[in-house]
C-alpha cells in the first residue's frame, strides 16, 4: 500500500471492510512498510499504550520531511511539551474566543453573498480555521495562501509525493517561523509562538529547530482537521437534502452532525507507531522495532463496535471515535475544532435553503491516504 493510493483516496471504506473481516492484521509493502491494524479494539489498544507503541516513528517515515515536536515525542518529553500550550486551549480561553470565531464565519459568508456556485474549500472551510490559528499564534492571516502551500507540502497532500520537490516549501515554512524567534524573545506577547519561544523544558529553552517544528505543527494541526471536517460534512450533506433540512429546523443537532462526520469520514485516517517490545494480535507477532499503522478511519466504521456503522446518523449519541486520537496524543485542539465547525454550520444553515454538488466543476481531494479532505469542493448554494 502506498501513501497516495488513488483507490483508497477516492473511497477507502470497502477496502477497510475487507481488511477487518479477512485480514485484521497484515503487512503492507509499498511506501507504508509495516503492520496494518483496522479493527476498533485493536486500534484503541495501540493508541492508548504509549509505552508499548512509540510515537517517534511518526518522525521516521520516509515521507516525513521534518520532525514535529509533541507529535513525534513520547513521555516524559511529550508531557512537558504539551504543558506549554495547554493553557491556550482551556474552556475559559475558548469561551473568550467564541464571539471572534462566530464573527469571522459571518464575514467569510458575507464575502460569498450573491454567489450560487462556490468552491467552499477555498472560500470558507479553509480560510476560517487558518485565520483563527494564525490569530492565536500572532502571525498575519494575510499569508493564508503561504500557510496552505506550506501545510500541503509538509503533510504530503499535494499531487507531488516526491520529498525532494516538497522540501523547498517545507524549508520556507521552517525559515519563516525561525525568523520570528528573535522578536518573540525580545518582545514576547500573549500568543502561542511567544509561549513556545520562551518555554523551558527541564530548565532549558527549546532550540530553534524545535521551536520552528513546534510552530509548524500548531499551524497544521490548527487548520487541517477543521478544514477537512467541515468539507467532509458539506460533501455528505450535499447528497442528503433531508438531513440538511433537519439541521435547518433543529440547529441543536449541529453538534451531533459534527461528531458523526468525525466518525463517519475521519479527517485523519491513520497514524503510525513503532513497537517497543514483541506483541501479538490475532496470532501474529509484531516484533520490537517494527512499524504499526492503525487505521482510525476503519475503526470508526467497525460494526463490531457501532450499529449500522456505515450509516450517517444524527441520533448515534456517542463520541468514542478515534478521529481526534486517543490516550496521551488526543488532539489538544479538538474543542477549538468543534467550536469552529459549529459556528460555520450555524452560519451556512441560516443562509442557505439547500446545497448540492456543482455539476460543472471538478472537485479535488487531498492527495493522501492519511489525511482525508478536499483541496477543492464545488457546491451549488440556494439562498434562504
């Protein structure tokens, strides 16, 4: 299996079903060399056991161009690094941000006013979260196009899967954040970049490389997931007018819709770990040092755990999916992502009587089996 397997990118869920039923553990060749686990219980076992399954392998993939602190760290360093940004995502902080997020969503929707056919990824689901995280980091949102190019290059979601071709953009991104370090040391603000620049771990400041990597991770994590969640939900609702109408009539169900799309069409489909000791799944031994790929997108559709797993249901009433991770690596920005998605959907549902796929436009998915979303998603919008 390859990272840019076109069949999996287009529609992975029939393959996942076959894996779960016939090969709950199997060895993948291609550019993803390692053991693949796809059932709910197996995925959860790996994700909650950071001691047995190390996250350092996330920085050792051939396609990973730079190491990203926190994402690629295990305890105790992971715990220390996470503490640096914990305060930025508290319930109190997010409460203060609510009105700003809502106002931004309205501004972006105002800019779309009068248009009946829209690339919703380019005009709304992308700009909203990247502007929010840029504000939190104290960096100009006017560079949103750069942030998008850099993010795509770093995550490998561009058409080019060649690391050498993507490296100049990644280095451009690293250089940008490195250039901010002297200023934020000299004149620290109340932004996330200043927090990282002036943080200490074990009594020592982070080096410039770690600071830049940390900032790159925050920028990506702060926009990729929400962008994908919103686009995936709108992609689904464009084919389900009854559910769109139900949400218009019952906006209190918006949170349920967001939670269900997280499960139904996860923005992050898989992550990888490395076994630190021999461990067995389904009679197969994974040896110490071997990579393990856990497919959250498959686990979220496992009928052994969810009734009617392949159906999108607003009444599911549970949020034990893996789309924001599990265990110590549970996404610190999950509450922010849910907040952004809620206000985005509130605004859209108030303004538009219906949405559907634009027949004359060509959609483009992200070019990755790991991150599932859209670079371009064209919709017909009928104003209310």
